[in-house]
C-alpha cells in the first residue's frame, strides 16, 4: 500500500504495534532532481501521515531511514553527525525535512522515542541468495547495475564522472552490507527502549571505495569482467562521502562487520541465482 493512504495505513496500525521502522520513501538522487514534487509528496507528506497515524494509535517508537545525503558536499569526509547539514538535491532535502519533523516532535512531546539512521550506501544481499535487490527498470544505484551487467542483462556500466578530486577521479562512497544495515536497526530499537527523544546515527563502515574499486572487487568476486564507459557527472552527486561511525559504536554498540569483498560476493550470489530478479511486475 501507499504510505500516503491515511485510511489504509490507519487500518494497519490499528492492528497494534510496539514500534515502526520507516523505509517507505523514494531514494534516487537523479530522479529527485527531475521529480522534486514527487519526492516531497512521498518522503515528507507520507512521513507526516505516518506520524499522525502513529500518534492516533499510541505508537511512539520510530526508526527512520535517513541518508548521508543530508550532509551535502560542503564538508570533508568522514562525516560526523554533528556536521552542519547542507543537502544538494531534493532527495537529501526531503530526508533532512523528516529528521527536522522528528526533532520537533520529540521536543514537543518528550515521551516519543525516535532514531534517524543516516545510511551511507547499502549494497549486497542476504548470504543465502534468497533475498536481494531487484529494482524495476534501469537501476539507479551502482551495485545492482553492476550485477545486471555481470549476468548479461545490460551491455555495460556507465560511470558518472571521472574528474572528481579523488584518487582515480571517480566518486567515492561508503558501501555497507545490507545485513549490517539490518543489524543497525535492531540495535537502534534496543537503544530507543532506554532512550526517549530524537537521536541521529550514521550507519556505514567508515571507509570509502571509488566506483572503479567497486568494479574491481566485483570482478574478483564474480570472475566476470564488467565493461564500463565513462559518462558526465550527474547533477547533485558529491565527490566523496564516508561515515564517522564512532557515535553508533558507542551508543548503539554496533559496528559493520562485512567488507566490500563480502558485499560483492553476496550481491553476485543473489543475482546469479536470480538472473531475472524475482520476476515480479511493478506495483
């Protein structure tokens, strides 16, 4: 269902829950630049509906899927949670707007228990190969695009920008395994049980990898060559971003355990088992 559907969402929450983990948002930087109103509608207006329905049903614990894009590109990595926020695209602006909504709610009603988890770049798949990333249409993110090239669904990868001020000229990101990310949410729920108010935590590994480094790691994991071509930078992309993870380690007792090799191995395991994805049509 759609998070903006107040009636439908209310019926779900009337079933009785202790907490909500809020993943229901749009997440592509490039798409947000071309469709800003759609992003504000889904990410911000949808979150408002959710919070209002949570309030109505007495659910006051929420873990929110935020993003490192709230930092923008005005600061040097690693990014700590106390850095000034300066998003440079509508996606980041909408994530920051929801964080601000949560902070205002906690200030007005201190019994709420709210955590904003600023994801860096989730990739990979469950090690079983049964659960993975299956985007509809052209993937907006690097890893699923690479896996689809590797399995033969796409002829080559486009690398957006090779003139950044980074070691090899391509964009540098902090990639985090989805299983580590999931563990971070469990840790956040445990933290909120003891800590009312609004808290912010980075979820990343604390290390950045360039696009070319990710391609190399995936080629080693899969044994397949990934053809690629350079393309111009995308509007709204930052040169380099990786996390300062000390707050999450200290407060949540959480630390990422899986490296880029495990991320690539598990992503490839999922894709080779499911060359056509789940085979589902878009909703």
